[in-house]
C-alpha cells in the first residue's frame, strides 16, 4: 500500500465515522419514540396489533418516501452532471428509475395498509 492510498483510506474512514456519529445527538433528543406494546394488558387482540402495525408504518414510510425522493434527485443530478458520458448518463437514469420504483412500492404498501385497516376496523 502506498502513501496516497493510506491517506485516501484515512480520509474515507474519517468521513464514514463522522456520518455515523453526526445523527446520534438527534436520536438522543428524539421525543417521539415508537412503542409497540407499552405494558402487557388484556387488550392484546388482532385489532390492537393491526393498529400498532399501522402506527409503525405511519412513522417509517414517510422517512422512506423522503429517502426515495433524495435518490431520485441524486440520479437526476448525476444524469445532468455527466451529460457527455453515455455510460454515466445510463447509470443516472437507472438510479432515477430505481428511485421511482421504490417510491411507488412504498406508497403502494402504505395505501394497502391503510385500506386493510380502514376496511377491517373502520377509521
């Protein structure tokens, strides 16, 4: 290993460590935690379980939708930035397509969960 590879590895390691440590204070200050079942009770029925699954989906799916939107924007950015290179343009187009497919799947899942919840248990 030569010196330039060592410096590059140290730089990548530093940024990777920073990217993992940066959100830790935000997690510590998180006020809205996901609680599946607070305490055992006699209310452990299919209805309460379905409501808990719906609550978890209502927290996770918007985050994943935002992530898919960022992936689409990143793909568009790469598509425009590498306009002269056909291989990189194809890669950017592929990222955009994967982002759109992921966004569609997440919205479909969220809609499916809401349809099941509302049709079985009312609103």
